C-alpha cells in the first residue's frame, strides 16, 4: 500500500464522523451555528445563519435563541452576532493545557530577541491550529491569531508537526 508523501496536499478530506447512539445532534447543530460566524460574516440574519449552517430557519432560530439566552449571541432584532462570552469555549481548551502558560514567556523573549513573530500550533487532522502567538509590530502584519487554521502541508509549522506523526 503506497503511503502519501508527508508534505503532499491531502487528496480528499476525511469522512465526517458517523452519528451513533452517543451522538447529540442538537449539540452538533449548535456548534454548526457558532461556526457560521466569521470575520467575513460577523453579523447575520436568521436566513443567512440557516443557509450557512445548512439548517432550516426554524432550527437555526431555536439554536440562536438558546445561544442568546445563554449569553453567547446578541441580536438587535434583525442581526445576530457572537458575544465575547463565546471565548469561554475556546479558552477552556487553552486553560486545560498549562504548557501554553509556560511557553508564552519564552516565546515573548524569543520574539523580542529576533524581532519576528513566534507561534505555537497543534496539528488537527490535515490543518494546524494556532494556540499561542506572539506578534511583532511591523509595517505589514499577517492576520494570524489564536484559533487561526491553515492547511498543514503548506506551512513550515505544519510540515514540522506532520513529521512527528
């Protein structure tokens, strides 16, 4: 069986997990709704959320209203936006991994010494996800921050992480 070269682009994305008895479909749909929001679409109507998430308008509405009740979404009556409370979900991961707290001071010192940004990422499937980033102040900057996702095969960080598989 021929294996794929470690630095080649993936030929196809992995199949999504198949729901089983322990799968909570409504929770999965709620996460779909949250992932609809982005820098390109920070505020959306109910219809836009339904289309982007692949849900019915009624299903998207129930989830948005639940998220609003819990404080993760705000609405002005027409447009829905994520609130800063949504960060609680991502920071739960970062706070559960104390290594990032230990790495940050060393990364800050390194960035200051070399005058370049310093990043830490983890491999997730065929992507890397930045979990810590110390940027430098330059005329041109790259819009990468914590949570940014890039294909692993086309970044030096991703190629390095793929060699450890």
